[in-house]
C-alpha cells in the first residue's frame, strides 16, 4: 500500500475528502502542531477541527507502521525461500496488522515445540499424509509403521501418530483462515466469566464472585474492574465458548475428504489444535482487545473530564484565602492577591481542645480583615468538613464587617505539586504543606494556570487511571492540556514556564527562555519582540504567536487570536471600515461591513485570505482579549454548612459535577460525600454516554433520592418532577 492508497483509505474511513487528508498530512509532516493547523490553516484543511486532525494523524501513523511491518515480514519469508506470489499479494493487500501477523504465523521463527520435536523425529511426511486426506484405502497403521525408528525415539505406531498429530495441530493453528474463523466466533459468542479466587473480608469485587457476560456486550468499566480484581488476586477470569461448536467450525474448514483413512487422526489434530494452541491464544487476544477498548474508552472519559476541569472559569479580581485542612499537623492557611501572589501564611488548629479552635477562628478572621479577603477556598481532603464548620462560623460572625463566602476545592494533586521542582522554584522559602495550600487557592483563581503544573494523572478526574495503558493515558492527557491551553490563549507577560511549555511550538526550554527574557527585559510590548528570545526560531514563532496574548501591549491585535501573518489583512479591513480603536469600536465591525455592502469575494481577494480566516478575524476584532472560559457557569459559593445528616429525600439542591463516569456522574452538593446521579436518572430518554448530558464542572440541579449514612452514599436525580 503506497502513500496515495493510505490517504484514500483514511479519507474513506473518516468520511473526508482525500485532499483534506493529503494536505493535513503534509502539514503534520512539516512539523506543524495540531492546534496551529486547526486554528490557522483552515483554508488548507477544509476547516478540520483538532479531533479530525488527530484522527488523521493516528490512522496514518498506523498505516505507515503497518507497511513497515509488512516489509519486515516479506523480507523474512523471502529469506526462508517460502515467499510465493499469492502469499505476497495477500500480505500486501492486508489493511489490518492482525491479518498480516496471521499470514506470517507459519513462517515466524518459533521456540522448540511439540511439532518441531516431531519433525526432528522424521514424522512430517506422515503429518502431510494426514492433512492431504488423499488416501482412502489401505491400513493406516501399516503406513505409520514405516516411521518407527528407535534411534529417533519413535518406538510404536501410537508414538508415530501422536507426533504427526502434533505437527498437523500446529499447521492448523498457523492457518490464517482458521484463526480468523475462531477469532470472529469467540468475539461473537464468547463469554467473559469470573469467579472468586481469594478474599479476606468484604471487597469491592463481590458482584464478580460468580459473574458472566457476553464478550460483545460487556461495558468498558466492568472490563477494567474485572482486570483490577484479577491483578489483586481476588478474581479468576477467563473466556469461555462452546468448544463443540468451535471444533465443528474448524472441521468444516479442514475436513475435505471424510473417506480418508487418516480422518480420525485429523479430527484429533483439529481438537488438539483448538484446545491446546488456538483457544489460549485467541482468549488472550480477546482479553487484550477488551482491555484495549476499555482503556481507550476510560482514557477518553478521563480526557473529557480533564478538558472541562481545565476550562473552568477563573475567579478574576478576588483576594482568596486558601486552607489546606488537616488534623494532627493542623491546617495551613495562605492568602493570595488578585494576581496569585502569595501574601501571608499561617498554621491553625481548628479542632479540640476548645482554646485552639477559638485561636484558629481568630487567625482566619484577622487575615480576612487584614487583606480584605473575598473568598475562602477549602481543600476537600482530611478534616475538610470540620474546617468548613469553623469557616462558616467565622463568616457568620463577621457579616457586619465584610461579606465573605467559601467554597470546597478539589485538592487532588496539590501534594504532588508541593513536592515538585516547580513549587520549589516558585516558593523556595516555604515548606511543602504551605506550597500545596497556595496551589489550592490559586486553582480557584485560575484553574488552568495552576493545574498545568501538575501531572494530569494526579488531578483526580478519572476512573481506573492507574489500570489503563499509562503511555496512552499520558499522551492523551498531554494532548488535552495542549488543546485547552491554546484554545484559551496565554498571557505572555504573566504566564509561568509551566503554562508556556504547552503553547503550540514551544518546548520546556523555550518556555524557560521566554520567562528569563521577561525577567531581564520587562514585559513584552508586542509579539514581534518574541523573536529576540534566545533559541526561539522562526518556526517556533509561527506556531506560537497566535496563541500568545499581550493585553497591555502597543498593538491591540496582539491581544487577539489573530495571527501576525494576518495582521495586514486585519488592518486593511479596519482601515476600510474607518475603525481606529479596536478596543472601542471592534463591536461595530460586522455592522459597518454590512452597511458598506462590500462584495465578499472581492473583499477576500483584496485582503488575500480565505473565508474561514476572514470569519475568525471578525470574531476576534469584535471581542479582543476574549477568554472562552468566561462564558461558562461560575462555581457555587457558600456561607453556611450543609451536613449529610441534614439531607432529606426529595430535597432539591444545586451542585457541581466533579467526575463523569460510564455509569453516571458524581456531584458535589456541599456535604462530605459527593452524590451519584446514576445514568438512569440523568434524563427521561435513554442515555448511552453520560458525557453527552453533563461535563465536569457543570452546575446542575439535583433531587436527593436516597441517603445511606452508614455507607456514606447519596443517590441523586437530575430528572424533572
């Protein structure tokens, strides 16, 4: 399959035009990033989005790897002198790696097997007679007696047939068609069965102690649960099929002449081939395929949750007091200003004895008044709800002095950040606990800017994130962070190196160089100044410039997503519409354009751009400095405590979606335990995928269905009355 055929196949599979695939691959091969291509090369790709571009990239990578594997296999078979034109054609036409590997199986170098031992004993000719099924008369045992050879350890007719059957069984097992038949049948009719292996006390896997489900119907989250139970030694897991049906299917394919005198041994070989060679291999393939599908699904859910978490709106212009709760070591308290700058910190003990509790309240109240705190952010870890009680009392007592609200913030990953090099560089004089607390406060101020400093796997929005393929997970989450960062845009004069490294075209080294240049020379005045940064070449500038913002620069276009390569077109348009100040008159662009009654094609030709770029320019001129996160619902702030014991069935509350999983969504309604909205209570219609209904960070109205105080579980519903 040459490159043109790969492009044609990819286009067909993704329902795209071949030219779109071709142009996208050319751009990727030239080193352009996915965000850059999606945003600034719409005319070239036909306005493909990031998901489509990544799908093209992934499929072409697979097909190119497939072709490389084909070449290796063809070379190997040819060196063995066994490559026929028919086999070569089959391998070259294959479009799946599994097909290629099946065709290669008979020629693949093997370890010492029962069949190779039998061949060494000179039994291959007897095996060929059994397999050919041509002899219909005579005494099979007399034929086999010719192969008795004491020197080769074949002393009886039974031993001769046993060895020949081993050879035939392996030949059948290596047959690509047989593999395909048995594989498809197992996927179609196989059953995944689990049983208890060993357990002490109650476990999370009790429903799987005696469980079975069709291979083609088992949902991804159950596959991962079963896999985890197996890896922890609690469960035995296997794949089961109707063995009689499988061997019957194999007999249909192999038995061509039942009149052969060797038919009984051929049937024996078929059964041995299935039981000993094919079944274990196919069952492993099925388990691997189920796991791969489950991994992919879990990773996509994780990625979607991460994306929505990173897109949570920043809390602009607020002074925040963060509290990292704890019992024995106390609660760390820190105040940050509107820019995230650390102002002051302390340690309090808002737990018994009473004296310490009152001292803690006094410290919090004093810091709120001293720094005019607007919001208190409380981490959701150990002692969170006890700390919340204290904070609610402080807020109530200081109502006359100033209005303060609080919110519970996920502290997932804060400890990871606090021990990182990034945290040590930011706050070299503070201990790890205080650094983590600052992170809690900052992730309320600007979730994206703070969360990019943490390994995405530690942010806590996934399910089974430690069970899935870690390389695939890391790659997917990296893409999500990169996508979100470039979608939102980055303030060039305030962004940390941790954030800048995700900008299209940047590396960690480039990001560090930008920060060092900024520290030495002051704030960037325009995007063009980026070219002065050491190590930042023309390609990096091209890829990055459009995603970087300079709000107070000397060119208003530098605070938009308009790329510098389109500045001439934008300025020509502004001049044509007699607009001098984009910040003041940008909203009038479309209105003036309509009033001018300019013919679009002629205008595009004059500006030297295509219609997609033109529309993007209009959007950005209308709303310079737009942050897409600002349009999303703001977090829910509180001033009073709601305990689990306060809940009543039928109570209606507003909550924030914390995590979306296959079977529903976990919602923070302000009590110690997040409640679960099961997928069956999300909408009146059938919901196949919960992410189609809610996203992490969404503010939703829920009704309390069930409260289990003993197990700490809350059942919720989003269904209207």
